[in-house]
C-alpha cells in the first residue's frame, strides 16, 4: 500500500510517500525556521500562512521524487494533532481534498504516534535494519513533548510518564534563547557543550523520586538564576554552562528511562523526537544501556525531527486496521498519545 503522508503541525511543511509503512519512496520537508527565527520562537499565524504557500509544491515534489502521480497513491494520511490548530488544518484540508477528489481512503494520524513509528522506516535503497520488537519502551523527546510509554503494538501505547511542564526540546530552546544563541537552539547548545566541562557549574538534579514523570522548568530557572548572579557567559564559561545544562537534562531522561525499564522488564528502547539528535543523549544512552544488555534504537537525525514519512507509516497501520476518516475529520490541538 502506497500512502501519501502529510504533516503541518508546527513549523515544517512535509509530504512523503511510503510503501507498507516501511520503505520511503520520497520524504520532502520544507522548514520555516528562517521565518520564525527573528521572533525567537514559532509564531502560529505565520506558520499557518507559510504552510498554505508550501503545501501544494511540497506534495508535488514528494510525488515527483517518488516517480509517481496521484494515480500511484493508494491512501492519504494526515496529522490530526497535537500541534498548532491553524497549522494542522492546512495539511488536513489538503489531504481531505485529495482523498475526496481521487476517491482515496483517508486517515488521521497522531503526530506523537508518528514519531514513535519513524524508527521502522528505511530508504528504498537501504537494506532492512534491526527494529524494536513489540512490546518495547519508547522515549519521545521533542520540542513539544517528553513522554515515556510502552509501545505495545503499532498505535497501541501505555503512557508511563510525561513532563509536568516544559518539554525537553522546549527547555533547550528557552535556555539557548537566554544565552543569546538564537532559535531553535537545541543543536547550538549541543555543539557548544562539546567543549564544555559539565562539572564547572552545579545545576539541580530535578525529579528524583516522583515516579516516571519528567520536569525541566526548574532546570531552566536554575540557568536563569545563574545568569542573574554571574551575567551572560562567553567563551569557555558559555561552553561549560551548556554542558552542565545538557548533562542535567540527559541525566534526568536516563534515570527515568532506566526506572521505566526496571518497572516494565522491557529489554528494548526506542528514542524519538528532535532531542534524540542530541549527541550527549545518544552517547550516554547507548553506553548505559549496552551495559545492561538493553538494545537502543534511534532513527537517523533527519527522521528524529518532524517529517511526513512517519505520518504515512503510522497511517498505514491505522488504514490496515480498517480505520477510515471522512470529511468531518478535524484537527485536535491537544491530542494525547494513544488517540
Ligand atoms: O521533533 P521536533 O522536530 O519537533 C517537535 O515535534 O517538537 O523537535 C524539535 C526540538 C527543538 O526543541 C530542538 O531544539 C530540539 O528538538 N533539538 C535538539 C537537538 N536538535 C534538535 N535538542 C538538543 N540537541 C540537539 N542536537
Ligand atoms: Zn514532532
């Protein structure tokens, strides 16, 4: 089944064609980062307008790169939430129009479920790689979400814990903004931290105990207090602060993940979302989990961040299970994982 996936939940306009939820024929992402950068964050109305401009060219490009026309598409999958409602509606309306005019099955996809499906994808010229067996533990860490869940089957999740305040990526972006590092700042903090000493600045280790929930706003406040006391650092002191912050975030994520593995007895982990691109996170998790004999699966960087191939793949499983949406399908800004 060749599924056309469409995604516009935040600041990426994306379209992809995926065969049987696994083989990516094309994966086109148009980023709006340059539009939002002057404002230090995503401006919802500007996001919606840019999606309107980009959605048709992005779909055309995805079909062209797959070597297909709409005649070669068997179904359409669109993100229905969570995300910015005005942004979500753009790909959703495009998907509805395509499905209606071509008589194709349509299905709405949870964006978080999409992230947790990205690990199963491979390019058309790439041999199959090891993928996690079900059930396994999923750690989803993106700009909007931080969640630990048991992935029981495609589309079937049991949430174990989630952030009580900021998402991990949001904390990276807000700290980067405080440090004058621009938007989005996660990758910049990561790069600077590489030459920093994480022990040079003492930051709190938050959420000791407290089950499997996460929290990053206290850490962000600690960085803000450090800046108030010492001023905005430069040079080595900046690298040290970035390293200390990054270590504190990763330490909390790792501690909670290990607790979740102990609690569930699961032996495989996948890490999804934009923060899975973090180099310290990748190294620390791989090292700590290999010592425990737990297999860690992390998608390549381009599939950690928002894209539409993950939406097409998650849609494929829903379509195969018989799910069909009609034209009453609507965007749900606060859609939770498992819905
Ligand atoms: O998954 P994603 O593309 O979008 C959402 O669905 O939210 O994640 C974007 C987030 C941003 O907060 C960005 O700063 C963060 O991922 N990010 C990183 C890195 N690369 C991207 N955070 C830490 N280290 C990185 N290398
Ligand atoms: Zn995302």
